[in-house]
C-alpha cells in the first residue's frame, strides 16, 4: 500500500492513524473510531497490558516503561491480578498461534470478566495483533 | 480451534450483527460495521481482490464465513 508520493508510508516508523491516512484516507477515521471503542470498553488497565504484550511478542519498538518490564515476566509477576494474567495468557496464545487457544484458558477468563468485557478485550487483541503485524511487514 | 463461538450471541435467532456476539458491545459493533462497510464499498482495490483475501484469511483461521 503506497501513499500519494508512491512510497510505503509505514517503513520509517511505527504505525499510526496518520500513516494510514496517507495511504488510505477514507478508512483512517473509521479505524481510529474502532480502536478507540475497543480501548474504551476494555476493563481496567487491560488495554495497555494487551497493547504492550502484543508489541513485545511481535518485537515491535515501543517506549520502555515499568509496566513493560513486568510484562516480560508476567506469568510469575506479583504485579498482575489473576484476571489480568488470564487475559495475558490468551493474548500470548492468540498472537503466537490462535488455533491453540483452549477452552480451559477461556473458562479461566470467564471467572474474572463478563461477556461484554471478554468481547472487548478479544477485539482489542485482534486489532493490536493485526495492526502490529501490518507494522512488521509494511 | 472451532468456528463455533465460545461466547453466546445476544439473540441466537437473529441473523444481524447486533444479534451476534458483537451485540454485547453495541458501540463496538457499530464502529466495526461502519469500517467494514467503508472497506467494501470504497477504496483502491477491486472486489475480486478483497474477496479473495477474505476467503484466504477465513480458510487459514478456520472461520465459518
């Protein structure tokens, strides 16, 4: 996907809406709206956890924060609640091999979150995964 | 993985997006539907290319659509 100058607009930095705007102007505001809705409907700080975790798994460059350090060792870290660990487990599996997400992992998620919350978090994972992979290859 | 949703739809008898699992988050469903409609109705790519990539994606992810 090339912009109006005929060059790829994602090559020199991480993806953001203005890059998309250069390449596909008509979709940019709708993508922003969708991502904003996904973020605003996820519970607590799970949106940030998901976004940082996906970026780490994909090897995307992001600003280092204290939270990103904890996420590297999320499984054994006392920083996260059991609910947060449940969504981080699914996030990891989703990005690495979506076919291997199990019913047991999903049941664990149900213990801590409502159906609307689960839907919002899964949607956010899918968007971070999709746009993160786009950032990797484009 | 199965193409059977793990989350229950809002209305099992409805055929619309808003009766599906997306109906649990109506604003998210609206934003998704609007983007999806824009993607299909406008843009640089022709419909054959869009549909071919959609089908290929559905096969790989074991999506029922």
